[in-house]
């Protein structure tokens, strides 16, 4: 017999990568008319193919974003800066005064900044 709680949600059906509940600061940049806008956020969960962010402001779906994640660990003295690009695929209001949840799909895996810089030179 099939139980209703065993059924995946529509978003779970679409997931291709395992998600990790990790909270790290993120800086997003994206076009806003003629300007480039910068927005601070916090990851709620992260996967190879994307991430869910919470932020105080909204970004419309289908907006292309660049992101920088600063990963700090109590086990390491060195922080790691990760870079990625993606597209906002979903935005939800969290509640009055609670901000927004923004889902970003990355077309390529998020990479460490040092690797990115050495590949560019």
C-alpha cells in the first residue's frame, strides 16, 4: 500500500543532486536595468547543482546571478571562497518581515576561486 507521506514533493522529484543543510554567507550580483546590483544572502542548503538562499530582498525568477560563497570551518584556519553562476528558478516569501527564499540552479558546479583564477590566466 502506498502512503501519502512517502510521495515526494514536486521539487524533490526534480532534484538530481544530494542537498546539504549548510549556512554560509553569499554575495549575489545580477543585472538590474542598466546597473549591476549586489545582494547579501545566507545559504539554507547547497548541492552540486544549486542552492537555496534566504535574503531580505527579492530577485525575480529567470534572473541570471553570479555568486560568491565564503566557507569558513572550525576545523580549518583557512576560509575558502567559492564562485558560481546560475539562474533564479524559484522565489518565495518566507513571511511578513522574514524575507525571501530564493532557489538558484547552477549550470556548472560551483568551483573554488583559486582554481577559477588559475584557469583564467
